[in-house]
C-alpha cells in the first residue's frame, strides 16, 4: 500500500488506462485513485452549475463521482 502512494507512476495494481482503483482496508473504502496511463491520481471533479437555473448539481454516490470525473477530465 505504501509503495502505491510513494510511486504513483508505477502501475502496481495493473489497472487499464482510464480506470479507477478502489482502495479498501478492513472492508472499508479508504480511497479511490484514477490511473490515467501514466500515474495514479486522486478522484478529482468539480460540482456542475446549471447556467439556466443557477442550481448546483452534485454527485450522490461514488459511481456518480467517478462519472463526473471522467466527463470533466
């Protein structure tokens, strides 16, 4: 686990490009990393603001967070 965070450019988990790795410890989700083909990066996204109503659209669960990350990156 430590090697994963110390050397994010090594594909230690053998993830395909543009995929997510869910990191569990004791059956609890600890982190989600994104492999972009070069390095593991933390899940990163911005909330979406509806330009017509001004409403802020936020993801409701982990799967939606991953989808928004892919759309924005």
